[in-house]
C-alpha cells in the first residue's frame, strides 16, 4: 500500500516551519552568550558571513536531497544511492537530532519553569540580588528541572503526534509571527533602560582584535546549530515541500529569518545586560540569570510591569524552543514511520521517551550526577560539544559531499531549478559552494576544533 505523504500547504507554511526549526534557543539563549564570549560586533559579522557562505549552501544540499527523495534521511540515501554505504551516513543524522533533543529539552524545561515563575510573581517577591543565584539552585535541584523537562517533552510529543500539517505547520504558523512581536516588545523595553546604549555600541562597533581562530570556529558552529543543519531536520522538512516550491527562496527566507532573529535577540539581551552593569561573557546562564534580575530591578515598585515583561520574554523563548524541538523529533519519527512501518503515535512516544531518559541524565549532571565526567565535561556539556562541534558539521559534510560528488550534476540542477524553470543563473555559484567551499570550510573547522 502506498501511503500518501503529507505536504506543507503553502510557501508561508514552508518558511514558517523551517524558520521555526531554525529560530530557537540557539538564537535567544545561545547566540547572545557566545557573542558575549567572542567580543560583540566583529563576531556578528563573521557569523553572518558563515551563515551565508557556508551554512546556506549546506541548507540547499539538505533541501535538494529531501525534496528529490521525498523520504526520511536514511530512506533518502537508500533511494538516491541504492546499494551503497551512504545510507549508514543517513542513519547517523537520525541519531544526532535525538541527542540534541535530549539536552535541548532540559533547557526548554528551564524556560517552562521561568515562565511559570514569572507568571506567579516569584521574581518580584524577592530582592533582585537573589535572582541570579536562583538559577544555580534551580538547575542543581533534583526534581524541579526534571518536572520542567518532562512538561516540555510532553508538549513536543503532543505537537508531533498531531502530524505535519495539523501539528507542525499550524503551530509554526502561529508561533513564529507571535514570537517576532514578543521579541520586538523586549527590544523596545531594553533600549529604553538607562545605560543601554553601551550595549548597542557593543553590538555595532566591531573590535577585530578579538577574532581568534576559535572565534571563527565558534561562529561556524553557531551558524550550523542555529540553522538546524547537519542533523537531517532540513532534509526531512524538505521532503514535505511541494515540487513547485522554489527551494532557493525558502532557503534564503529561512536563513534571513534566522539571522534577523539572532540579531534582534542580541538587541533584546545585550542592552539590558549593560544597563544592569552585568558581564556580557557570563556564559550559558546569561539569559536565565541576568534577565529576570533586570526585569525585577527595572520594575521595582511596579510588580505588574515586571511580571508582564518577564512573562512575555520567557513565553517567547518557550515558543521558539518548541518549534525547534518538534523538528528534531520529526526526523526520527519520519524514519520509523517511513522505514519501519511504525504508527506515528508509537514512533513519537517511543522516541520522546528515549530522549526524555537521556535528558534526565543531562539534567542531573547539574546536581546529583555532577561528579560524573565524560572527557572532563559534565554529561550535559559533553553532549552539547559532541553535537555542535562534531556531529552537526559531520552531518553537513556528509550532505554536501553527497550532493556535490555523489548525485549527478544534472539531478542536482533539475531539483534546484525545478526542472530548469527557476534560479538557473545562480545555480552554478550555488553548486560551486556546495561542491568545494562548504566541504573545505567544514574540514578547516574540524582541524581548528581538534588542535586548538
Ligand atoms: N536551530 C535550533 C535553534 O537555534 C536548534 C536545532 C538544531 C534545531 C538542530 C534542529 C536541529 O535553537
């Protein structure tokens, strides 16, 4: 029996779902603190270059494989390169998004908890100075973060269970515009704080002396993470894209939305950090430690205002995290339903449960399991480094090599240009980037990560 494969309904739906996957904790939580570690404006410029020259071609490579095959990542490789070992490379890219989901859901849980705390006035009831400590106490406590992680994972599973068009597409179409509005509200608020202009300057005046090779590698890693590359997400979503959709436009739309959200998030967070006299390089706790502090401080005597702003902020983070997390789970669900004939329901529940178990270990690595180290890192940090420094770029390398060197150029051109009717002129440049520039760039990043 041939099963009817679902499709995204419109171009807006395609871009909303793909941008929904791309825009997430990577933009709002990760980008500001990585940027803070590597020195502000100059890092943003490198990041933009990395996104457009290296990441976008890989995005196109994944889209081409996905839509050409109309399969999950494993099935795609099997179909386009039958009888070869490429399918095992496809299998790898099913495991990596599930690993990411495991620890991503823990951070998603933090945003659930912070939203809940904001709504229940918990941040306005204590003196501002106590708030940064709250984060450390919360993540190291045994049960609370696990409850929050569980709640986050249940919502993710619920949306994926509802299917591609009723779940993923609908949720992304609603959440993405709402997210843009919410985050702009925060930018407006942040820019009115006294002292915020120092933060704006930090984001606009480049200091190139801080651009070390590590900063370049971090910019590329961030671009991969932020565009959801190398883990089959874009491939799987592209398999739901209709044949007449223009891949160049949906790719560019996604990359630009992702860049815009990253920059807007930086403008929401950094001016507030500077206004409060805090450190931009505070690390992963930056958003969770500093923003509630700032909201509390600025809203002193006005608990309603402070509660409103902080609830809006954490609702925005939660919405962004959900649209990304569903895309991670969908990769594995597509594999189990397409290849193993499993029902969508059982596939979703099984994978969500497995990720939940790994996530519990990640969560406990901030508390009772903090003494257990893998290669000198906590389990959470180990997974994060394994994924963003190695698995994502490795997946990206697999996809570009596949499109650039395994598929025939005629097939690649046919898919990218919709049978020679679109984007014909720029095809040559895109093909060159996919075939030569992207693979060489990734190998350079591997070497940098290995030796520095
Ligand atoms: N791009 C997402 C973010 O910025 C993270 C992600 C990585 C999503 C890989 C899917 C796959 O948060």
